[in-house]
C-alpha cells in the first residue's frame, strides 16, 4: 500500500488524527484538557489580552460615534424647537397687533391683512413686505400701522412680496385735511420728508396740528393719520402757505404693517 505524502493521503491522515484527538479527549478528557490549557495558556492570554485591548481602544471610538449621532439629533431637535418658538412669538406679536387693531375698531372699517417688513429700499422711500399677489395684495392698496397711521401704498406686486411706496416718496401725492377741516395736498419730498400744499394764506395753521386723509380723489380711505404740522411759512407773494409735515412713524422701526384690502 502506497503511503507517499500525496495530498489526498495527507487529508486522510489529518482526518484520522482529528478523530484520534476527539477519542482521546473523550477517554482522557480532564488530563488532556489540563495539558492543553497549560501549554496554550500564555498564547490564549495574549489573544485575550490583545482582544481586550483592541476593544478597549475601539470602545471610545464607538462611544464617540454614538455621542456624535446623539448630539446631531439633539441639535436638529433644538433647531426645530427654536423654529417653533420663533413661530409662536411671531404669532403672539401678530395677535397682539390684531387685538390692538380691534380695540381701535379697525375691523369695522377695513378688511385687513398683516405683513412683515423684510427690507428697506435705500434708493427711494420704499419698503418691501412679505405679502403679494398670492395673498390677495393688489397695487394701490393702502398700508398702515396698527395705530391707523398711513405708511404708503402698494406700488409693485410680486407673487409673495410687494414694494410699498411711502407717503414721503417724491412720487407720492394725495389730498388731506387738517383737524379744522381745511383741505390741502400732501406731497413727498424724499428722505422721509413731507410738504403740505394748497392751504390758503388766511387759514390759521398751528404747529402740532394733525393731518388726516380725506375722501377726495378716492386715493385712500378717509380718516387715516398722515402726519402733524412741523413748520409753517407764509409769504406775501404766495396765496398759499408752505407747511412742513412730520411723519408719525419711523421707517427704520417698522416691523409689521397692515394692508387695507377692502373698506
């Protein structure tokens, strides 16, 4: 019988040896196991210690990854909470403005939409608001504060925002009246300045008098506050007085406004 070290014979010998070891473990189980553990103790300890060290090194990495994921999740949740807080504060301020408008009885006079001021046009006396054609805004609509002070009118309309021409813009001109009933015309001079014209020389106009819109020309609803008399000048060569008017609002402090969509 040929027992040369042929690969096939090696496999047969390996199987026989394995069977023999299993039998020996069965017969001399405890002594052989003790011997095996004794001889392999140092090697197993190295493997165990090495494994422990590896996992010990990897553990902070795994923990850091978990912490990073948790922090990311917490940040996302915090951002969502902040967004909700901002929205709630925004709604709270809107509700406050609406309540003040209701206290003034504006809901009985006008149909209103509230809008945020999002920017100011430094080249002209204009502001931009976040309401447009998509929200029912149309060119020519009056824009006011919650105190019924006239800010201006819608000049350009886009889908989700509009440009508002302030009453002080040089292109702005509309009829008004004084508290005593005298009528005139307010014109914008630019740089947030107003001029009251067409007030006859013989009309007694005092500084501090309020100016309101009237119904002539149907430009704006009657009774909106426009400004107050700042300075009065009379000359013998003109039948009309030259009256400077102060605005009743600060353009740089405007945050929210009302658009009159119907009256």
